C-alpha cells in the first residue's frame, strides 16, 4: 500500500494548488472541475478556497469539511493510473 505524503500545499489563482510530496514529486493540480459543485460551493467565495491546510500529510482540507486525499491528488498530478500507483489493484482484478 502506498503512503504518499503531502509535505507542502499552497493555493494558486484559478482553483489550482501547488503541491509537494515526500517522494519529491511536485507541481500544480487544477481543481477547477470541482469549484461550485456540491460541497465545493463554498469555494464560490475564493477566500474559502485559499484557506487550505494539510492534515496528517494524507489529505488537503478546507473549512466546511471539504477534503481531498493525497492519492487522488498524486494521480491527477502525475497522470498515473491507480493500478500503476497500487500494483495490488491490478493483481486483484486479474484474479477476480
């Protein structure tokens, strides 16, 4: 099981977040597709989006109980598939 850890996160303009992971991977993730939808409506006030923090290195959190886990952010940043990041998933699906 992967234990990706976020060590830095900074809000950027346009609902993007600058991320740095413990393995040295870093870059910007665009979260525009979430803004204004469901629980992410609070981001309609951009100050709420900017109020970001890292919880236990495993998720980004915002007020109003919004959170995004490190694994999904890493996949979006790197373009890798879940099977590439978690090889056991591929083995399980082959045996299913």
